[in-house]
C-alpha cells in the first residue's frame, strides 16, 4: 500500500518534471529572451511582437540587470539565451568585451539616433530608450519633518537632510552606477568625489535595487530617494504623495538595448526580434514607459512624465563608464562601505 | 553470506558518497577553481584572496556576519529551549497546537518577517515608537527577523533531543535526594547536549548564510551573504564572490568540529532496558511562555497578511485583492506557484529518502569509518554554503561542456537536486539525532537472530523514527516552497519558482504583491502541514504507542 503510494507519487513527479522541462509541443519557434525590463512592460511588448511575428513565441527570463549579466557570463560555455531585449547598454558593453554577443545590424538601424547604438558596424547592441537618475521627494513626509524640497544635486548635501536620503548602491544596481558615473562625468573627478563624500554623510542607507529607493520614498519610509525617473512617475500615478525632481545640473543616464547572444539556438528568430525592436511599433510601446526613445517621433507618452526630461541628460560616455567601472566601484566601495558599521 | 554482509553496506554508503561528491563537492570544487581566476577565466593565483583581505568592507562584513550569527544563535536557543522543554518534559495542554505554531515561520519565506518588521517597526511602522528612535535597518532588525526565521529549526532539533529520556535516571536522582534544579543540570542538560550543539550550529550557519533578511533590513550594515550578492551580481566578479562565499565555509568547519566533539561524548539515551520518562508536571508556566511566543510568531505573519490586502501603504488603507493578481507584477503570474508545489513535493519525497538513508548508513552500519566520516562531513557542508554560492557552483560545474550531466541544465531536475543538496544538513542532523538515541543493541540483537539489516531497518528503525522522518519530509517541503537563493541562478522560464518571483517583486519594490505571494505560499504550506499533523496522528497511534 505504502509502496504503491510512493510509486504513484514518483510517477507523478517524473511526469510533471518532463512536462515542465519539455513544455507543450507547438509549431511556434520559442525564443528565449533575457531581459531586465520592468515586469509591467513584459506582457505588452511580448503581445505586440508576437502579433507581428505569429510564428515566434517569446520566453522571458527577467531579473535585475546585475543578475541577468551575471547569468549570461556564467552561462558563457552553454548559452541558454537567444536574445537580449531591455538590458542596460553598459552591461552589454561588458558582454561584448568578453565576446558573448553576435553583432547584427537590424534592417532599420538607420532610424536609431547615433548616440543610442554601438558605434561598431555591425553594432553589437542597439538602443531602445533611455532612463535617468532622478530625485524622488515625498512632500507629505517632508512637511511633517519640516524639510524643504531639494531643487538640485547640490541641495542634497545640506546638513538638514542628514539620515533622510536613500539611494541604490552602484555596486549592485545599474541605476546606482549611472547616477555615480553621471556625477563624475558632469562635475569632474575631484568635485564628483567631494560631492559624494558630503552626500554619504546624509545617506540613511544604500539599497540594492534601482527602483526601490523611490518606492520606499513613496511608502514614506524615507522622505528623499535617488532612483530612476520612471519609478517615481509610476508611483505618482499610483497615488503616492511624491514629486520627481530632475536636477538642473544634469543627471546620469543609461540606454536600454537589444542584442543577439553568440551561440544562441534561434539565430533567425533572434534577428527578427532585433529588426522589430527598432520599428515604429516597438518605439510606441517603449514610449509608454520611457518617453525618451532611440527612434524619435513616438506617438505615446507616459502620463505625468516631465516634458523637458531629455534636456536633463548629462554628458555620458558609455565607453568611459564601462572602462572605468571597476575602478570607480572599487573606490566607491572602499570609501563608503568600509566605514559602514560606524553609522 | 559473510561477504555480502561486507560489500553491500560499502556499496550503499559508496553510492551516497558518490551522489554528494557529484552534486555537492563537484560544484563547490568548480567554485573553488573560480576563486583563482580573474573575470576572463585566466589563472591569477591568490589575487582574489588578496583583494578580499585588503577590502575593508569585506573584513567589516565578516565581523558583522559573525556578530549577527552569534547573537541570533544565543537568543534563538535561549527562547527555543524552554519552548521545546515545555513540549517534551511537561504535561502542559495544547502541545500539538504549540508544536504547530513553532513551525509557523518555516511556512513563509524569510523575506516575510523582514517585510513585516518594516511595516511594524520601520520608519512608518505601526509600532515604530517601541524602537525609541533606534533604527530597524541594521543589526537590530536582522537579528529580530533571523530569530523569527530560524526559531523552528532550533525547536525541531531540541524537541527531538529532549523527547526521549530514561525515567530510571530521574527516579534514581530523586531517590538520592536531588532537587529539580540539580536533576535539570545533571540529567536533562547533559542528555540534550548533542541536540543543543546541533541546534546551535544549524541556527548559527542559517543566520550566517541567509541573504533575504539582510537584503531587506541590512541598511548600512554589510554582511558576508549580501557581499557575495554584491560581488557576483553587482560587480560580476565571480572570483572575489567565490572567495567571499568560501569565507562562509570557515565558521561551518568550526560548527562541524563542535558537532563531532559533542557526538563523541553522546551516549545512547535509550537502551533496550530503558523505562520511558513520562512528564507529570502540569506546566502552567510553560503554557504562558509558549502562548506569548506563539502570539509574537503569529503576529508577524498576520502583519504580512494585512499588508498584502491593502491598496497603498500607508496612504490608502482600502482593502483590495489586486496584490494577488500576480500577472501584473511578475511574468510568470500564478504559474510560479505551481512550479513551487512540484519542486517542494519532489524535494520532500526524494530528500527524505536521501537524508534519512544517509544518516542511517553513517550511524548504524558496522565499520567503514573513513567512508562514514566522508559522508557525514559532506552532509554538514551545505549548511554553511549560501544557496547563491551553491547555485553558482552548479552553473560552473554543469555548464562545463565536457560534463556528462550537462543535459540537466535548465531542467526541473537540477532545481530539485540543488534544493535537496542545499537542505541536506538539517534533514541529516534531525535523522542522526533521532538515530543516535536508538541503542545499537537493536542492530546487534537482530544480527544475532539472523534478521536481515533491511528488515531491522524497515520494521524497527523506521517505525521508531517515524516522527523524525515525517518532520524531515515536512521541513523539506515547506523549505523548498520558500528557498530562493539556491535556485535563483538555475531556473528557466518554465520552472521559475514562487520564491524567486517574490524576490523579483520585492527587488522591484512591489512589496505588497511580494507579501501577497508570501501569504499564498504560507497558506498552502499550512494546509500541507495540517494534513501532515493528521497523518502523523494516525500513524503514531500505530507505531509509537510505546512512547506513551
């Protein structure tokens, strides 16, 4: 009796395992796409792409930029991904440097602004849209604490904000890194680090993820957060009492991009994804979340998105940022993480 | 006849050793190799180790990790011992209820207490005044959440250690005039010594290697587990990340040594001649104590349930179910929950056979000391290996094109094996603690009566250990429902488990949805746990009547 039960359970498990690993047989090509897109973007992007390419089905693997990059690096000998859609360009530069990408020029690559794609021909990666560092400010909590609204990066160094600010750690978050890389490029090396020293004195905590500081601010845990502008606008649209501030000094930014994985199993389908990703239809999808698109002329717009956002994009040299990433992070970690327990 | 008696155990034990070598030592070895490579795969000698010792943040994280783990262990044992004592050595009412409540934290991912604490004691928490201005983010919050999360492990091990005792010892002590305090310190405590050391080593290493809690509550306080994450995920530096991961193994060697040391001093508590101890004290004090602990444990879960049901904390407290519409927050939607159920059932089934079988072979077989030491050592190893490190090791190992097991990659089977291996130690320790309390006379008598070892195993050992076996199975099930770090690098789009979905949702800041999925896991695990209690009752009536 017991043995029969065990045998039944075992059989059920084997069946379930087989079903899960082989999937349901179908005619469509299943394209494994690694992505760091926000979750709410996945369903509409997939639907729009599959509507134009009914013979291809997207299988998403979504995680933060860091995890996805680490995954791609770790799987270098046995690539599981076919394509990458919606991962930070700085991550793709790193992957390219290690020879993990298969350069390909999409059919309409000419429509993509030059600053938004790899300079090589054919390009290893092609941009979709841009996102930037911004300040999220909870006006309700700030009123209770008597805090003024910060108008610039420099304002954040005022002693009044001591222990009131959260930001993503550049060592684990792409948004954290683009903020730091932006400050260093716009202010220059010396003043940039001096700014971060003063900012560190006010920092309540460094957070692991890029959008989370803004969501913590939206929940009132902290009044001020450095995060990505999209997270702030989205929380605002959900009814949180927060404002999104784009500092006048300019701000660090990053490109979300598409690439093809070398050694992937569905090269043809991956190329069709790369083609579609620079189409006008794709652009209009992107613009509902990130209004600054690589292909200009989007017809959609995220509600409450700051109209002049694009003018705040600071100087940004991706090659410089990628080349100096290790050195910047080593210095940042030694300066601000080493003394962490003193706080 | 005589030869078969010799080679069969050797073959069996060899099989277990081979499994652990391939699926534990192999991946860790691959990780070890990574420690000596730069990020392009070139051999760089000790460069990554130099980087580790010269980084003030990593040295600080080491110190922080040890502080957190020690504090958590002390507090957890201090709270769990009276709890387990009340359950086993008093005649207090409601034992089954308290036993179940003590397991409540196991039913939810460790992210749940961390999230609940934020809503209770965070800067906008309901009870933030209790903190008197101290920040939850840092050592304080990590220790509180860790004590909650690892309390069940301590109670599980201590209850088993305290549940059998020879009444003759107490009678003799009483006859000689020893008071209750003296009896406690001379009989009870020494008898529970092995369980205490086991519980301490389990809690210590769990607290050391958990990364969900410090991720949410760490604030400015880096610990080793989050530094592994930072090195691997943030800096994509597998070399230094692997070194930090291996640094976590060092305290485990210590725990292993302590466990061995105390095992050497442990004598079987129950011999073939024992009279079973039957508690008589009414235990009113224990009811109050266990009740208080129970309220605290349930309160933290209730907070998670509350958060999952409101619209937008703290500005819009309208009740809603929208946080349970997981398709909005994660691409796998509710599908991840189905994957978790399959994963957990498989882990419970195969993991119980693996861990109990392994523990039996190492505790009860004659001879083969060297092989036993190997299996025992390997069995303790997963405790101190952060799941993320084990998962990465799996990629490095199974990803090598020459590996004949290459095909496992990306399947549900690899998630299943990795989870079984990751959770191996607690199962093994629980089984070993239960088995050690059975006198070796059982095997000796069977052998002299020419009863086969298999028959003794299936007719005597398994029925005697049935409570422990059921506890292992349920522990594996509920832990596999919540395990995240071991599988975060191994899942594929079709096999993404709910625990990973929770981490993804928390990371992207949709905390209410993360809490909601925690509650779904919690509820389903609770249902399974209740079924387990019913089955246990029915079975115990048949096989455990001798315990009284």
